[in-house]
C-alpha cells in the first residue's frame, strides 16, 4: 500500500498542477476564469499546493453555483471532486466516498442539462435506458459522472446494496467511451478495467480478469502508456485481486 500511496500522490499532484481544469462563467459581464489549476501550478512549494487543493475545489464549487446551469462548470466540478477523492481515499475512505458522491451529484446535474434526459430521469426511467439521448457535448460529463459513481461502488463492494446502480454506471461510462473514446488519456477505459477486475462475474458476466486486462491495455494504447494512472489502477485493482505479486511489482516499479 505504501507503493500505491506514493504513486498516487505523485499522479494527483501532477493532475492538479498540470492545468487539467478549465472553467468558464456565463453570468453577465464576467470574464472567462483562468484555469484554477494553472494558478496552483505557479506555487513553488509542492506541499503548499497540495494543501491548497481543497480551497481550489471550494472556489470551483462556488463559481459553479453562480452559474448553476452551465454544462461546462458542472462537468468540471464533477472532475475535481473525483480527482481529490482519488487523492484521499487511501487515507480516508469515508471522506473519499463523500467526495465521489458530490462529484456524481454535479455530474448528474450536468447530464440533466439535456431536457429530455432530465424529464425521463425525474419520471423514474433508469439512466441506462437513457444514455443514448446524450450526444458528444455530454461525453466528458458522462465520463466523470460514471467514474464518481463507480469509485463509490468500488469502495463499498462489501455492501450488496451498493451494486444496485452498476447497470447505470457501466452504461454511462460506456456511452462516454462511444462518444469520445480517447478522452482524458483513456481514463474511462481504465475504469472499466477496474470494474471488470473487482465486480464478481456472477453479478456481471462481462467481469473477470481477462476483460479487465483487455480494457487496461485499450486504455494504455490511447497515449502509448504515458498515462501512469492506468498502470496504478491495474496494479491496485487487477493485480491485487488476482494476488499476482509479480504483476503488481512490475507495474508499480514502472510507475
């Protein structure tokens, strides 16, 4: 776990400091906001930057609530909660679950900007029956909505009730892949690898180490292996679940 924690810390720092998040505000007279993460990238202290991430998330949330129907802002909020959830879940799983839950909330608000989707969801139609309504402009929101919901499930696999939403989650993530398969270095494909590795085959016939490995390889091909989070996910979810120490050590040493 120490190897995983070190690798995850480095990755999450780079994710935030590398300037992944763009925010825009559609309130009258307000200029487009510069990337919050770019501002953090100008901080000279690594630890200070990490300590500042929660404040950046609060700022992103506040800006979003000033423009509550802005698809781009809602999508970015879903992203930042997911990213910070990854950062803290190894040390504080309960806190991470709250972050993933909030991230899913913002993701669903983003998807509900589609009027037909919103109407049907609020009428009780299952999400997995509605994802085909959502076109390319919703690909990123689909990704972060599914990943937030999915990581919450993966942290609660000991509770059978947590698996109720798996059909919706996989449909949302698969739809994001259909619409924009190379988005964010193939992270949606990597998540499907985690899902296939962890969820029992009895609950989903598609699950199992073979399909998990296929999805991790597909994700890795997007950036020719440059996205180290994929290796980290494969080590943590597939290698550990298979009790494959050689694969685990190889992947973590590679990172």
